[in-house]
């Protein structure tokens, strides 16, 4: 999926959906740097919005305009003396794996064990992508997840992660 170039606009909400093979990307800077992108995953319009507040990074992933689960992943190390142990080694295979020191906690939702596990998998993978992009990042990542259906397919997972990484 190709993303359209970012544009600065006063209203971060798109008024039209992009064509099926395109994504819409919007960037605003006030009150928090915000970026929004939309794309199709298995025929479902998937909206992703990233907001960089001074104390947290918030990411919402919605299908059909719903949010059913909220998760948080702290990026800062609980043991600062050991933080360098978790820096990526640079191996291409290892960069696809979530960082082992990141742990997601469900704040709201996650009504079933399957939904909670899938949500935590998305949250840790997204937090790892943020930490790989900016190793100095220490703000907690708060993720709102609202997928239309619980689907554990690998292709769907990577399609959603791909849209999110375009929005970081």
C-alpha cells in the first residue's frame, strides 16, 4: 500500500475516504503533533492517528469508527543501568521481532483472553517500531485499538502494522 505525501491541514479528520489502493495522510502540529492515515486491510477501512504529546505518544487504530481496547507500553527502562542491554543489534531478522523488555498492559477493554493477547501483541510491536525509529524515546505509548473482528492471520497483522509505521 502506498501512502500519499503528508499535508498540513487545520482539521485532522478526512471528509472523504481514499481510493481503495491509496492511503490518506494528514499532519497537524497544534496542540500536539498529529498524523493521520487511512488504508484498506481485508476490505476494511483502517484509520490510524498518532498524536505526540509532551508526556505520551497516543496511537489509535480504528475500523468502523470504533475503539474497543486501550493499552499502554512504557518505553523507558525500569532499570536504567541495563537499558543498553535492550538496544537492537542491527540484524534484519531481529528487527522484525518486538523488543523483549517491552510489556503492554491493558487499560480498558480486552474482554476476552484472545482479544487481550492480540491487543498486547499489536501494542508491543508498535512500541518496538517507535523505539527502533528513535532509540532515545522514553514517553509511554498509549494505543487505542478498535478492529472490526478478531483475526489472528499473519497477513492482516502485518498489513495493520505497516499502516501504523507509515503514521509514525
